[in-house]
């Protein structure tokens, strides 16, 4: 979220309302924990794409297919 805030601040200047507006316009921002899409009702921005299931087999983490868990 830090990078989203800094990019929004660059576009908005010091105006708090415009900073909020610029943050809410964030779409498809690729961060460490997922892809962020922000809007007025959700300033967090992460959706189900940020959640993955892994299994540990023989001490190795393996990505579990989503289809198997629906």
C-alpha cells in the first residue's frame, strides 16, 4: 500500500480529498501480496486472487490448484 499511496500523492499533491480520489483510481497495481484494485468502497484493494493454497510435500511447498477446492 505504501507504493500506491506514494503514486497517488505524486498525482494529487497535498490535497487530502484528491489523494483519496487518486488512491481509489488504482487498478491492477502488482504488489508483493497481490494485485490491487481500489475503489470508494474498498481501499484495501486485494481480492481472491491474493489468496492461494499450498500443500507441503516432502518439505517442499507446492501451489494447489484452485479448481480442486471449489
